C-alpha cells in the first residue's frame, strides 16, 4: 500500500478566461494607483504651492537675514497674527511704553 494520493482530473484548476484575467489585472492596477497616490499626496507632490514650514522660515530669513548660530525661526512652531491692547497692568513689570494704557491709544 502506498500513501500517495492522486488528485482526480476533474479537480484540476481551470484556466481563467480573458475577462477574469483582465479583471484581476485591473484590481492590481487600482491598488497600485491608490498606494502611489497616497505617497504622492503625503509627499506634497499634488499640492506644490502650499505653505510648508520650510517656505515659512525661508521668508523669515529673506526678510531679516540669516543669523549664524541661531535656530531658524519657528521651525516647528505656528505662525499667528493679531494685535496687543494694553490694560495698563504691565506698567509695574516693565518700563516699555506699550504697556502703558494711555501711550498705546
């Protein structure tokens, strides 16, 4: 007796038709396109004109010049804009005129 089993002929895999082969290649192509698109999006290639931290600090250096030995301005910070309106309480801490309520008006 032998323990080798032989598969019957009808259990053999059938070849895919042209439509099945094209469908599988299409699914593989879509998966590759999604992966490549995700890398392109997160790499910034799809939005080349967006403001980046490097561009932000480049403008600081362009306006104020390069200061050797100092870290680039706000390399990991956030840029904000606003205004300062003194209530007069800072006069006891500093002699700066901007803390005097009457001097800023």
